[in-house]
RNA sequence: UGCGCCGUGGAGCAGCGGUUAGCUCGCCAGGCUCAUAACCUGGAGGUCGUAGGUUCGAUUCCUGCCGGCGCAACCA
């Protein structure tokens, strides 16, 4: 068997200061859709996520809780993974930057960059706010004070740090952007970075002195590696850089880093420069997705606008949650979340359209044929398409999903495929044929069963649970197991002789997949 | 201030150099009854923020302005 093409994708690693909110969930879902889609296309996907743990805040928080940092980050990682699992995020690996594999790889990398002559030591003088435990720039100050801690005087602190010669990489970065237009996506992010790098880069301090929680600098144990330099390296340390070179070589470079638009500069300027210095290939693509706002307001923990994803999908299910964000919030731009809008989208697209199509199809099969469509193999189920060209549609969806244009892909599926099925029922009226022409009625139902199968495949990356329920509504697995079903199976009618309903029934009827959300009226 | 984004029928969003500007919700009128009071058809409603420019032609490209927002480099 031919070795499948590898596809390595990553998300940003998260600060484990607090639980994930819907904004971080948005990113993971978007990446997961890509991972699932690529698997369906036959790629050997490696999907990496993780937590960013070597930060001052983590050690402070652990201290507040009177526990050691390591048990603290382990517990947070457990909670994060639990949320991601509940959201059906299909990552293959989850790295914590406190793990030995990361420490080893980081030190090796830093040494490599140092050997390349891109690291030097320099005294840095700055105003330090003890309230924030951070340096402040002149621009940030309000009346010479830290805006967050106006009563705490700033201290002038001088510290010797190691610097990375980022400024030396400007021309090479620009050359790379020009030679690889798809390196930074979407276009607006690319323009931003082009602008930034053209205006000149400054060297960046990459170590801190006096912190015990973090990765020691190999050639100066008094210093630890600063979080940004350290965090980016997770993409290579997780796959064996410094610990398993063969594996590293088989997976690197990454096909895409999925990140938030706020950290594009680190991924598109600093990160490639680091890799160039160490003599490693650059990732093929960086995709900076937009943000999710809470009714137009920025998601902020302090302002109380953060929403816990669990609150939403605990009630309505992970698939509904995933659908909302993928359909409603363009991945290359910003979107909004509100309970009202969620209920609207859920009821219209999932309950009335998708779920109801499932219900009415199965109900008729059960009611008129006791669930058995005998002789189905003699029927060519393409009437329901009414001229819709499925292979052209799939080709277009490949392009759209490959470019992270999920909202467009979903709109097409709903408008054209679900629409075709619902219109077909209306046009043929199988409920009427059941009284006059059972054979004709069966033809319609075989068509509808086929429609459910096609829909199952098309929505598989987005709504994995629902897709599986659709596929398993009939005995299609006798010809192809669900786990192996891919986009190539859309036009391939299953060679199963007598299609029959295998769906779970409640009281002889299919249970509603997406029970409608009762919308509260203004006086409720 | 610099950079970026947004301003499209009542609401929320797509779209994008070119046939009658789409979708969802809401509203109105029909049809249907298999289904989660769901589904299907049709209708009302927009001079695509504003003033100019480029073009045979702009909602779509450029510039100014108005309004909203995000980011501004050791700050995630």
C-alpha cells in the first residue's frame, strides 16, 4: 500500500490560567474540521494541541493555591483536554511545555541558534511594575505610572538578558513571503505582516533572570527561556526535535499552524526567523483566524464577557456548538455569539432542516415499509438530486474547506443538498404515493435514504456525531465502515442489497436529533 | 498617531469588477400533512455609510470624510 501523504497541523497552545472560553474553542473546532476533512481525503493526519505552561503567571497562581507548579499545570491540562474531548476535538497529541521532551528540545534549539551566532547578551534597562511583575514601556504609562497599579511606584531595573538577532532576518523573511504567497493567510493578515517586517524588526529579548519555573538556558543556568521563544518551539519538540530525530524529520515542516489573528506576528516573523537561524524548514502555512465576540463585545474575563463552552454544549450537544461557530463565524474573520442567535441558527438549520429531514425520512420508511426497502439495489437513487452535480459540489467543497471557508461550505451543503432532499419530498409526496403506488413510494424512500448517506459524508468533518447517526440510520456499514468513509464515497452507492432502517428508535419512532429550543418571548 | 477591519432590505450575516445583489430570522399570501406546529412555493422590503475618482461598466478597485471596532512589537 502506498504511504499516505502526511498532514501536520497545530493550534496555538493555551495559557492554563483559567478554563477555556468560546474563543479558544472556536480555534480548536476550526482546526479539528480541517483535521477531520484531511483524514477523509486520505491524508495521514497528525493534529497537535497543547498548553503553554512556562509562564510567571502559572507559578504565581500555583503559589496562591499553595501547590507546586507542576501538579497545578497537570490538573489544568486535564481540564482542558476534557473540554476538548467533549467538543469532539480529534487531536492526536497534546503537549504540555513543562514536559521533558519540550525542555530537551528547547535547550537544543537555543544552543543551535546560539551556535549560529544569533544570540548575544545585553543589559536591558526598563521600568518595572512590581504589581504586574512586568516591564512597562513608556507608551503604556499614564502620568508616569502603571495604569493597573497607579499607587505602586515603578522601579528602574537593569537586567542582563540574551537577545535574539531578529533584526537580521527582515530581508530573508520578506523574500520568503514573496516566494510563498500562501504562507500567511488570510490576505489581510499577510498584508499586516508584510507591513510590519518592511518597517524593520528589532532584536528581541528571549530570556529572563531569576525565575525557577521555566526552562534554563543551557549556557547560563541563571536565566530561563522567555515564554514566547519557548512556546513556539512546542511545534517541533512535540514531534521529536531533540528527542526523536527520525520522527521529527518525518513530520516537519507543519502544513498549517492555526492561530488567532492577534499572534500572527509571532508566528509569521519571529518563528520563521528562529527556524532559519537553526537551519530548519519553515511551516507551509500560518492561518490567523478571527475572533468571536460576545454580542459585539470583546471576550474578556475581567469584564465578565467570557462564556464557558461547557455551558452551551452541555445542553445542546457538541455538534450544535460546532455547527454554530463554523456556520455563523467566518473563520477568516470575526463572528459573534449570543444565546438568541444560537437558538435561531439551531432551530432553523439543525432542528427544522437537518433533524427534521432525518425524522420524516425514517418515519415514512417505518410507517409504509416496516423499515425494509426490499429490492433497493434495483433502484438508482439519483432523482432526489434534481440535476445537482454532486461531484462538482464535492470538488468545490474541497476547495472551500481546504481554504478554511467553512461558512461557505456549510451554506452550500444546506442550500443545495438538504434543500434538494426536502424539495424532493414535496415534489413526489411519498405520503400520498403510499396510498396509491407503493412501488413508486419505495423509489422515493430509497432516494431519501441515499440523501441521508450523502449528507452524512458531507457533514462528517463538522458534525461528527450527527453524521454517524445519519450514516447508521440504514445498513450502509455492510459495504463500508463509518470510520473509513471519505469524500470519495459520495458518488459510490453502497452495494448492500436490501436497505433497511437500523437507526435507534424510541417508541417505534426516531427520536428528534435536535429538539427545538423554545425561544422565550419578550415577556417570558 | 501608525496599521488593520467593519458600515449591504426590520434584525443578523454572505457576496464581489458585469446577466433581475444572495442567505437565515421576522412579516404577508398560498400549498402540503410524512415530519421536531416541521416542509415547499410566491410576495412586500435594499439608490450595498458618504463624497469624489478609475472603468464600457463598481456594492465589488482607489482617495477623502463620517461612524463603530481591533492591534500597536519583550505586554498573548
